C-alpha cells in the first residue's frame, strides 16, 4: 500500500497545473466558473495549500526515493546470516545419515555431485534438440545447450574464425592450411588470432571433459587425469604438462607469415614460455628486438616468469630479471600487477640475496600506484622464509605484512593469491607465533577474503595448521572452543591432528575428556589408526583418576576393545599391540572390572603379546582385594608361561599375601622348578 | 566351547600365517571340525544365508543428529537462515505430530512426514526478524513528520493504491497476479456537487461502498502493472469529468431512477392531500385547488408527516422511525 500524491497522477489537463500555486480564493472561483475544468488534483492541492496557509508551520516533505542495485537488498539480508558451526558444507544434504563424516566421504560426495552435474551437462550438450524449451523466466543462458559442433564446413575465413572461437586447435590449423593452399590471403589479425590459439594450448586440443573422443588420443607428453575435478589431489601425475614440440604448427605458421608484427612475436614468446621452451622464448625475444618491435606487457610478464629457468646462478637470475624490467621501462611499456608478481615469483628462486630486491620491488609498486595483491605478499613471505631454514625469529616481516593488509578485503587478481593464507599459516606454525596466527585468521574472515582460501585441500591444510598451532600454544579451553567451532564443519582433521589434540589435553590435565574425543575419532573414521588408538589408551592408563572418570575410561576401553575383535564382516579393524592390550587391561582393573580384565589376560596369549611386569603386579594387587587365591595362582602360572622376569617376585608375593592350600603350594613349587629348569628351553 | 576354541585357534592360525582368508575360509576351517555356528548368522533381513564372498562392508549407520552438538545460546538464524523444510536432525525440539494409534502417543519427529509437509516458520523467529529489519533500515527513507495521524494521511493523500508482489521458488520469476492494481478513493475528498456525486455513484455501480464512502477500482486488464495503474488513474479522471457533465437525456430521469425518496409529487403526498381534502370538504364548497393545496402543504402536521415518511423510506424501518411516523399520522388525523 503506498500513498500517491495525486498531483503526479493527473493526465493531460494542463490548465490546472499552473494554478496549483495560486491562492485559495482564486481556486474557489475557478471551481465555480469552470466546474468541468477543475481537476481532481486541485482538490488535494487546494487542501495542501490550505494546510500551508492555515498557519501550521509543518510542510509535508516527501523524501526522495532511494535507488539501489538489483542484488543490494538480498545482500543486505544475507549479511545477517553467519556460519553454523554444527552444520556440514552447504552443498550436502542436511541429514544425519547423508552428511559426510570423514574427509574421504567429503571428497567422495563432492566429487559425485560434480560428476552428476557434468553428466547432466554432457547430456544437454549432446542431445540439444530435446532441451530447447525454455522454462526459465527471465532467460538463463548458461542452462541452455551449448553447441560445440562445427557448423560451417566449407573452406572460408568464417570457418576459421568459428574454429578459433570454439577452441578447436587442430581443426583451425587444418582450415588455415587449406585456405593457404586455395590461395586466399588472410589478414594479419586473423593469423595473429590463430597464433594466439595455438600458442595458448601448445598445439594440442584443450582437454575437454565432456567429449569422450578426446581421451582416446595418443598424446605422449600429456599426463593428465581426465576425471580431474574439485578437490584436486596433489599428485605429480595429476598435473597437466604440455611441452612445446620442435617445429610444431605454431613455428611453422610463424615462419610462413609474410609479415609479422609485435603481436605475433608476443604470441610465440608467451606460448614458448608457457610450455617450457624457455631458451626459444628468449631467442624469439631477441629476434623481436632485432626487428625493432616492442613487446607488450603480457610478453614481458611471460619472459620474467621464465627467466629463472635459463640462468644457473642466483646473481645471473637476478640480473636477468632486472634487465628485463629496465628494457620494459625503455620501451615505455607500463608494468601491471602481474609483472611485479612475476618478478617476485622469479626472485623466490634466487636465494637469500633476493630479500632486499623484493623490498625494492614493493617500493616500485607503490611508486606506480599499483596495490599489491595477496600473491605479492605470498611471494614475499616465500622469499623471506625458506622452508627448512632455521628459525631466527624473523617474524618481523610477517608482522609487517599483517600490519599492512589488516582490515582489507582482497579480490582474486592472480592465480597465486590462494597460496597466501596457506603459506602464512605455515610460517606462523614454524615460528610458533600464536598472535600472528590469530591476526591472520581474522584477516581471512574479513570481507571477501574467505574466497581466497583455495580449494578443499588447501582449506584443510590451512585449518590443519591453524589447529596445530592452537593445540601447541593455547590453553585447553580455548582449544576446545575452536575444536567445536571448526571440526567437523570446516575441516576433517587427520590422525596427526587428533594426536596433537590429545597431547594438548594431556598438557592441561584434562584427560577426562578423552571418551568424548574418542566418539569424535570414531565418527571421523580414525579408529583404525593404530598409533592414535595406542596413544589414547596409554594416556588414559597412565595415571589414576577419580572414580567416575575411571568408569568412563573403562567404558571407553571396552568400546575400543570391540575394534580389535573380528566382527561378522571380516577382519578386525585393529591389530592388538602389547601397549594397547596392557593399557586396556590396566584401565579395566582400575575400574575394578576384574572379570573382563581376566579375559583380557587370556587375549595376551592368543595374540602372542607379552604383558609387562608392572601390569602383573597391578593385577595381583587387585586380586588381593578380593582374596581370590585360585586366580592368583593362575596369574603366576600365566606369568611363568610368558617367562617374565618378575615371576619369582610374584610367586613370593602370592606366598606371603595369600592363604594357600596344599594344591596351590604344590603348583607354585612346580612352577619354580620348571621356571628354573626350563629357562633355557622355553624362554 | 570346543567350537569357540577351534575358532580362536583358527583365527590365530590365519593371523600368524599372515593370510587374510576371510570369513569363508574361517567357516570352512571350523566346519571341518564341528558343525560350527559360523555360517548360521542370521542377517536380520530375513534372507536365506548366502555364501559371503570376502569381507563384506558393514552397512552404513546413521551418525548422531547434530542437535546433540548444539549449544543453548547458539545462533538460530544461522541454522535456519531461509525457508527450509523441517529437518529433525537440525531442530533440537522434542516435537511430536500425528494421530496416536493404538492408544499410543503421536509419532516422534524423526522421519515424520506430517512435520515435513506443513510450512514452518523456523526461519522467521523474532530474533531473525529483528536482524532483517535492522539490515533493511538503510534502504528506507524517513516518514514525513507532519503525517502523524490517519486523518492527516487521508487529507493529503486521498488516493490509495494497492498492488501485490509474489516471491516463489520456481523456474519463472513472473506471476500474473502482480499486474492487478486496486485504487481506492473517498468520494468526499473529490470535488463533486450533488448531481455529480449521484451520477458518479450511478456510473460506478458496484464499485462504490456506501458505508465507507469509498470508490474501489480494480484494474487487471493490461499485462503490466504500470499500464494498469495508468488505466486506473485514467478511469478516475474520466469518471470525474463525466459526472460533472450533464447530458441532455438526463432530464428524463424518472422517479424510479431516483436514489432517494422525495416526498414532493409522490403518491404519499397525493394520498395525504386527498385525505385532508376529503376531511375538509364538508366545511367549504368549491375553492381554488392550488391554494388549498398550498395551504394544506404549509401545515406543520403535513410537514411532520412529510419528514417521517421521507425518513422511513430513506432510512428503513426502525423502532424510531416507526414511532415518528405513528406520531405524525396521529397528529395529522387528529386522533
């Protein structure tokens, strides 16, 4: 419902408009004389001026309507919503059965979602005639089928243009050859476009996931996983490596060209630099200079990136980089952000001397008015903090960087931007700088910076390192708070992370929380990791706790024990170790579950593990409380069977502390004999 | 006992040899000794016992619902930021819904279709609405301070327009109902004289509501809301001008077309005059009928009678009007 000023609504009759401002009496007269001409608007206008002339000082001021962009309202509403720490990633179904609980499940589910989308896209593009009807209003162009098939078949320039646009490298080269053979001269621009296409893709057709014929091509150099989708697993076999072949189509066409301009040279240089033909790139560059042409900024960027590859020593590399930069200034080519980022990236390979140069480059950037992106800072950190170097307390650079960029929100400008948070957190971890870690984390949550965390793998590494440093340095309450907040909604820790958490619990003496952590470990699927379970059990069994805690520990121990028993589905999850057996037994003893502890002792023999002397002593003390002599004697027998060094001690204790019958005494004596006699044979 | 020891020794045998023979081998080993119970495990699904080839993966179990991890002071607007179906694992309330069968209780929330079918407003808690309003405040302008009462709004902005916006999740954003525009105006705020008013009411017929004196024009014939709005304003203007005009044929307005009852020249007047004349006839002889009429009409009883009849006809039959009529008639007839 909105109130409309009727004045604006009148249509057509102009006579009344200019009388709007006139006085009351005149209007009255006008009404009487020309009733037909009086407007609807004058009624209210009359009233409006009446109000004004009635002496009330209030005027109705209708404020100007504000305008905003189409999404502004929605963005304002979304700013009220924060992250829910108990929920899984938003792409998954929010159901307790269907959300992923381990990192493996996370990968599997997200991959399957992507695979489903790709399959749907494949069908839409392969059979476009079934998907022509457009339901969406307004039209959504990205959901309509795309044509990847070539429409124009005859030999013509338009066909070449089409092939270039559809990125069909081989088809474009064939068409070009046919055009040349048929004698048509092609414009320089078109040839340059073709050169750009070939150099970008290194004379291979781009790997097209939706096209199954691509995979059957016999391409030797390309090692690439056609199923590559998010999240990527960083294996060497996954990286696409297209190598520049000798005398390939690009070079051939380049040599055939009647005239070449700077754009052609630029395309060639960039292609060679991109596909690891570095020396050729530099020789082409000298050709370009010999022909007195100037290169553009992208060419220079490619050359700077390639420069560490063509020189061996640090000094030479640095000199080459600076020479290129000087030439850029001479040719009056204005550098951009990517130029400086390339220079910094190349300087990373120049050893320790690059530090001062890097700061010089930053100064240049500021002088030119280019704001550094996160990639620049990442390269800076990489230059100053080499990965295995000794920690010399050089966190000043990190502090300086954080001071400079705190509170800013960055946009993606360089593909290397995503490495910043990861590397910065690694630096914090190595230098054990907790405050810097907190600052970094708050920077990450600023504005749009969360988008620069990278894919799922990089995110999990970042959070893993952050959690690591928290476990090392922070009080347990704070650690637990972060634990609840980050896990498992943000990342799934691996077993080393859980071991860190257990150690943090140990440091602050909160071992009573271990059964809760065990539940989480089970859920995350780390209950089949032997070291983790062993560590947990030994932490629990190390000290004597209060009785409720001991009881909960015993329950936890029984639960753990189930993991070692073969279930109906096959092998047991874990293999028994001496440590685990001993820990579980002592836990059960401490909670006074003697019967179950006794069963555990039998498992020692079954799994060929030897209990410790301390355990036997504990057991004996525990048996003493119930004065079960039979069991005591059996214990000593068992100890003898294991040839434990403490058997004589045990025998003595049993004799002293228990009331023995004749049978018992006889058994004990025989044991002593057998232990003395058979020591060489059985033990 | 012997079977279990056989089993355990078989276990240790397989394990110490480092072989993973699996369940099948295990059962084979134990079957050669005794008729062990290894094969007779009931799968619980009622299936006949199939030979298990290799270790079978255990059936995936449902995890704990995330309500267990929720704190009391959590941010609920983050759990339900927008309209979503009811998720039993995300709502930490012990709700039950359904018909209690067999004298039981209504079904619990887990897997409850009834709870999922109905619309819920979990995303519109008072806290959420407060947050939304705070976020929307920058988009609003200030209300003019002088328009502080309904009467003031009526006075300065007599025309009220209504239109609806629709938001729904679907493939199309368009909804044909958004084009409807409703225009409401009080006739008292328009500059109309008697004739114009009556003509206006006759022109618009049903669209005028007598109790609230409101003219309502609903336009939906054009495809766009802007067009409907223009059309509604055009209609209002045209009605206004037309009602001020007097056509030639309006002079032929009959008594049946009249909106109100006029006593002058009506049957009631005629009847009264006739009655009174007959009452008088005994006294005088022939007289000027016009003067008699005037004289009769001038009498206060006749005036009163006129008032009461007019009132009765215009306002309807109520206690009060009937009483007034009775009094008037009594006075008229000297009863």
